[in-house]
């Protein structure tokens, strides 16, 4: 553990020298790009179709990992194509952003929004609505007040 600060100093130096890129928990050589092979691309395309079929009730994180493999699933999250809002709930980035924008829009016109209102607005289940609201709380977009949410 005594060497850990030195590790981070070296990592920061290599990033500053443009030798490495740090994205979240991933470290890669600068200029490195993720490329999926043909089999992986087919699996990703099929998974994304599943998301499009039910954008506000998408496949679980476990189902995603099983469909494309855990490495590809992790890459999709790191690339920003998928957003994990909990251990179980994952959305396609565009669908998640649409939900956040819609909730924010509702809150700009109304003082609060309930979990039930979000659930009904997106015709989804409580599980998905709650996961999105909790992520919005964590990102400090909203905060919970009683049974509802308000803008921060």
C-alpha cells in the first residue's frame, strides 16, 4: 500500500504525456480503440434491438452480460453506449438521456414528481422508474423529498 500513491502519480504522468488514456476504471494506450469481431458485432446488434423493443423496460444487466459476454458488456458501458443505473438495471444511453430530460422537464413545470408518475409516464415498472430516479439523485439532478423528487 505504501507504493499506491506512487502508482497514481505515474499514471497521471503517463496520461499527461499522452501515453495513456484513463476512462473511468479503464486504462488504455493513447489512441486505442475498442473493436468488436464479427461474432461480437452480431451479438451487440441483437442486444441493441432488444433495447429498442422495450426502451424503458430493457434487458437486465445479467441478461446483457449473457447475451454478449461480460467483456463486451463492460466495453459497451465504458464506451457510453449503455448506462448502468444499478446492479440490475441498464439502459441504452439515448433512452436513459430521454428519461432524464423528460423527468427534468416535468419538474420544471411541476414542483415534484413521484415514482408512480415516472412509472406511468414511461409505461414501465417500478423497478426501472426507481433505478432512474435514484441515479438522478446520485447525480444531484434531483433529491428525494417525502414520496417524490424535486429538482436541486
